[in-house]
C-alpha cells in the first residue's frame, strides 16, 4: 500500500476541508505534515486567491463545499488571510509531540467556524482543546529546532513538487486540492 503525505497549512480553508475527511477517505491515514504556505507561494511566485478579485468567489466555493460535506457554517476571521508563521510553528511543535492531527483540527475549526484569529491566544485555545499545554506549545514554537523542522518540511514539500495546499503526495506524485481527495484514495 502506498504511503501518503498530507501537506497542510492551518490558515488554508481548503486544507481544513481536506483535514476533516482525509483520514476516513484513505485506506491508511496519511502522514500529516505542516508547512508554511507563504514560503511555498514565495518560492513559486504565486499568492493567495484571497488577495485577488477572486476572493468572494473562492469564499463562496469553500462555503458550498463545507455545506455539502455537512460541516458547520464558515465564519471568517477579520484578519483572514493572516500571517501563518506562528500557526505553522505551533503545528510543527504539536507534530513533534505526536498531536498534530488533534491540534490542527482544533485550530482550523476555531479559525474557520468560530472566526478566531490564529494568534497566540487562538493557538493557545487550540492547544487546550487538543489536550496540549498551551504555554509549553507556544514556547516550543519559538525554539530553533521547531523553526528548522518547519523549514525542512516546507523545503521537502517544494522538492516533492508541492505548489499549493492542501497537497497529498502518493508514491512521489503530487495531488493538489481538496476536490481531488477521491483521486488520492483511488491511488493509495
């Protein structure tokens, strides 16, 4: 059976849509890997659709998909999209503690269904909901080892061919997009 890697960024609404169902769709849960989408954009010369004229259309599409999947209605944080560096570092620290999945889901649910910012306060609440010590997680997010691990994961994603989030890599092939998870399931 192919081993899959699920690359995500906590501030991506499409990553949230994928995260809510990916483990159930695949025959074996993928390796969840946090990356910094802003660095991927910078490396590939792209930017977020949320910063373009397509913003309203994109928001409507995310809301439609969430409703079709029975997810709670979206509530958008005032600062979305915001700088995701601290969130990505916290996700990396949670991953090092074996708690990425519960932390990531708690953070994305806070952000996309409760309109909470993923600043230090919001990330602390996500840590609490995931059963992690908030102060310890935020402290770990500032460690050089965490920063290095996030950079390495983002570099590995780029080397694998990831240009957007969410992406899933199956046997070296990148499948990009929440709407293509069934394709990933067929390959896994």
